[in-house]
């Protein structure tokens, strides 16, 4: 909890206790040093923190100010103190309720093991080390710290901050971490990459994860916008499968596969079973696979990886997922005139799938010259998107990221360009309604969003990983983006 005044802190505290075992009160966030914190506690477990700015705090605090603060704050059976490691030796608290902490917001320091050893020499009951992850592989030394502490019988909180470190927050407790941190909601996170507490419990089922939990995840850059965790975690729960599906922010896909995925070379002992693959990695993962299904080879893109024994198997479920809702909406696609916008991995799957249905496909790209190689691969024509007119097309498919994320206010085509087309199919699923779909309706076109495709291809992924059919449909409750209630 990080609030500027005591009333706001009290209100947030009361909301937080429904979801948590501990509530951390970030007292350095208050405008003035608190004098009556004890009235908030009412015997409930809390962690008190008074962090200086160089350790991620909100105030420039001298050592003397911090020492004076810790001499006045409440003590008791339910009160824990989180104290920076260099300050611990100057205090005389109840050591059984002290967390000695170290934070590095620049990256993963090369002397991480030595930092652990220095903290371990303090009398604090719990050690805490939080470092900044810039890529998924930065999680490896953090997991290794957890393994070491468990072997040595030490209580530890080890976290990689940032979106690339989310796996350490969700898997940490199952690997021996004393606790993990969650925000009350998405707007109140007190550290980079902090997942909110309701999602930790209701989406990731964090209290059910153990050493036997099957781990699957989405690799890409970015991935935090994805609703795939909602789909797969709901499916695991519905089928009674001990599994969890996580977002993995991967920059260096080669290093990720070598150090974290391939059972023959990975540096992490975990029950990794499968991966969904999104942009920009659908083609670059292929060189790391031991076997690729023929359809995925023809498409030239893999969006699903299965780890079976010591082998990495590659599939493409995008193609089948793309076609299923089209057949339901339009019926036969044979001899239909189709425009594909984009030239990436999703475009490859779309072209291949539509050609299998005997559709007549034309590729449109912002850089037609660059996309010509793809057009030649599938023996189709390629035209410039900027001058495109889609009148007379039965179907226009957007495979680009325009309309989502940092491009949310953009559309690959205007209403003027779309005028005269029958149906616009936007593969983007977040947001549900994109700018392209609004342009399409203005032009009088039918529209189809990407959520139907996402569910269809996810069903196939789920079956590949588990051997079971997922009973999923678009209207299930996990599509709700509102904050769930406890219970």
C-alpha cells in the first residue's frame, strides 16, 4: 500500500485484507511521518517499510532519519519490519519478524550471490533481494537464489522486477519464497511488473501451484496485453489440471530456448510443458525445434511448442483457428476474393489457410517490395497498402498489430479504402473493437474480431499440451476484464 495520507492508507488497507496474508504499508509514501500507525493494524499481519529513494522509496531519507523512524514504529506478534540490509545492524528489533532487503532497479548485479551471503550474515529471519529483469533469462539467477536458500534452510523473498520477471512473482512461493508481492489493483503497483493480488489468486491460482505444476506460457514482445492467460488458466481449472499459464516477455529468443526451454541445455529445473508463440518470434523459434509438423513447415511459422521428453515439437494452430470462425460466418471460402494486410507470421498462416480453402488471395503491405518474398513464396500478387482500394473483396484480413498496444489509435485502412468490401476480419482481440472495425462499419462492411480466432486456436494448443479437449467458448466469464471478487 502506497498512499499519501493516513485516511487513504486506511481505506486501501481495509480493501486489501480480503485478498492477502500480509499487507505491506509503504510508509515512505506518506506526505508526513506517521504518528498513529498502530490504529490501522487491529492485530492483522503487516509489513512496515520506510524505504529511501535509492532503494525504490518515495522520499530522500537520510540514514539518521531512518534509524529514528524504526525506534518509534509499532512492534508486536503481527508486525514485520522490512529494513535495508546496510541498516539492520544498527537496530535492535525482534529479529524473528525482520526482512533484510536489497533492491537493484538497474538490472541483475554480477555479485548477486555475494549480496545474498552478506544479507545471510544478518540476524534477520527473512532475506529479500529484488532486481530488475530486462529479459526473461534474467529470471534464472533469481530462481537459482531461491533454490540455494531452500537447500540452506533460509527464508527468502527473491523477485525479478519488470514485465520480464513476472514468472518469479508467480512461481516464487512454489519454489520456496517466503511470500510474493501483489498490488491492490493495476493502478497501485509499487514496483515494476507487480501483478495485482486478485489476479494472483483468481487468475493464476498462486496458492495451488507446487513443484508438480505443469507450466505453459506465451512468449513474445510485448505479451502483457494478451488475454491468453485468462483462456488457458480457466481451462486448466475447468479440467482439474494442475497447470499454470504465464506471460513470458522474451527479447533474445535464442538465449531463452537454450537457457530455459530445451531440457538438454536449460539451467532451470521446472516442469515446462508448452509455449504459445506470438510476434516477433513465430519464425525465429523454428531453428530450435527437433520436429515441426508439415503444415507449420509449409506456412513457415510456428505458434505452438510442445516439450515432450527431451524433444521440442512445433505446430501452427493459427491457420485452423483463423478458418473456423470464417466458415461459420461466410460459409464456403472457395473462389472468394480475399485481401491480406501484413506480411509477418500471422499473414503467412492466413495466406496458407485461405489457399487451402481455395480462396483467391492478394497480399497488401505498407512496404510491398519487402513483402514480395512472401508473395512469391505463396505465388500470389502483392500490392501497396497506401494506395489500396478494397471494393469488390469478399474478405479483408488484418494481420498487423495496428489497432492494439501502442498502436491502438491506428488502423491499417480507412473507411474510404474499405468501402465496397463485404467483411473485415481483424485478428486483433485486445481491444475487442479496434479502429479498423469502426472504419469498417462506417463503410457498411460486416466485421469479425480476433477473439473467435484466439479461442479456436487456443483449444488446439490446450489439446496438444494436455491430451484433453478444452470446453471453451467466447462468452465464458474469464473474458471479463473487471476485478474479480474474493471467494
